[in-house]
């Protein structure tokens, strides 16, 4: 996850062999997301979920990409392996002693480097039953991710897809967060291009052509209420301005000559 900037460097296009080399990192991230998601229940702490993923990465000799990630304004580096954001927390939540409760909505976002290549993925999990509108928020956000993946091999410019994602979320009655964007990914976590989930004048200069070799971390983030967000006092966590719930889904996706391939699927493939 990163926020927008003014630089517009050209995306790096990966060879088929390089994309194949990224698959193990993607599969391990998928396993981490699945492991933590299965452990979500009332009484579990966010710190326990983080430890599960940290231990998995350690067993496989993978480098956690989020641990000690530098803060953009020079505050403390990110102190954990996983961003775990609950309810109104949008992204970059710091795991710790917080105990999950029935009805919470938990965003789990993590990444690792394995054999020199990176993978990044996120999911939102409900703790037991949640209100119907929150269920709809999660479904609409995840559906917008899969919409983007399907369209990746059919469109010419990313802005065409971002517009569809934004319209899908709006039609469902929710608001796409505009400040947070996806990103290219490869040898490092954050590479060009920036991958916004909305269109508009601010993002015109960031648009990029869709061509084989692109590897993108696509990550729609939508709010139940207002799109507006704020930073909390821990220097990392971003939360909704109105205190309503937020949802976040992400996959690392390669665009190949045969179409999009989800590298962070449990079994990487189309």
C-alpha cells in the first residue's frame, strides 16, 4: 500500500520467466492470508494473527516486506509483519493486544520476498455475523477486485478499469477511498506504476497502458460511508473519518500474453 505522488516513471515489464519466478512468493502470501483468515474468531488478538504469518514466513526463509518499512514522514518504521485493521480502520493497522469481538470486520494485509521476488495480498474477514450492509460492503469491494482482474486483458488503459471499479462501488451504495492506491510489484514491494481505484483529473497523468509483462498489486478499498479518511496517532493507521466500516481486498496479478494470472491465489493461475 502507498499513497499518490507526482512522479510518473514507466512500469517495468517482466518476462514470462520472471513472472514464473514470482509464483512461489505469491503462493506463500496466499497461504499466509488463508492461515490468518482461518484463525479469525472472537477472543483472538490481532497480535496472534501477525505471529502466525511471521512464523510461516520464517519457516520458509521469506523476508517480511512490511516489517520495519520506513514511514514516509520519518516516524517509526512499521513494527509488524502484517497490517491488521479493524472496523473503521482502513489500512496500516498495527497488530497487538486488541481482542477481536463478534461483529468486527478485520482487514489482513501482508507481503513477503522469496527468492528475490515479492508478493502482496489482502483480505477482509467478518468475525461472525455482521449487519447486511457490511456484508454487502465486503462483497462489493471484493467483486470490484475481480472485475479489475477480468478486465486487465481486455482494456487498453488502466483508467478504463479504474472507472469501472469506482462505478461498481458507487452503484452498491459505498465510496471508494481515493487517497490509497495499488502499485507495481517485482523485486521490491512498491514499483511503478501507481494503480488508483478511481478516475479523475488528479490521476490522468498516472494512467498507463495495459501490456503483457505488467505485474500489479491491485487493491480496492471502499468505505461504508464517506470516502474521507484520517491518520491516527500511532503514525500508521488510517481510519474512516465518520467511524463507519471499511473493506480492503488485494491480489498480485501478472498480465501475460494469455491474459491475467493471479499470483497470490492459493494455486496461482487464471
